[in-house]
């Protein structure tokens, strides 16, 4: 599954926003809960925004991230896209490895005893 990204341009610099499993795990450790996401929750919304930058821009301070965010128009749509990206990361945990035809060499197999 191809990862979704968002590119934000601010003061002439491009920022790539993206989630992966490790980032989502860090978010959860700090209290993020996708199933209880409410855009009125300061914690969930802040974590979603902050960690969207984290994969590619770890050196940005929280103040810098929220300075960029404060300049974004259509924030409700932006948050919706971040949620979509984050949700896809959860879904990727259940996706099967991509196959073009039959078994892919190197994929694990499994069986149950019942």
C-alpha cells in the first residue's frame, strides 16, 4: 500500500507530512486515540498535527510546527486529510502483502491447529 503524504509550503520551504506505524505508536504513547478523535480535543488534534511533521522534520520545534499550522487555510479539511492518512496507517496493519500472482517468495505462511 502506497503511503499518503501531504506537502505544505511555508515561507518558500516544502514540508512533507506522513505517518507510519512507528509514528502512530509514538502518538498513542502520548495519549492519541483515533477511535475517540474529536477535533475539539486539544490533545488529539495537537498530536495529530505535531506527529504528521515528525517523520520527515524531526528537528522542527513544536512552536515552529504550530506557526506553520496557524498559517494553513481550510484547517477543517486539512485535519480531515491528516486523519485519513493516520487511519490508513492503522489499516495497513491488516493488509496482506501485495501479490501479483500467487504466493510471493519470502512471505510467511501460517496454520492453526484447530
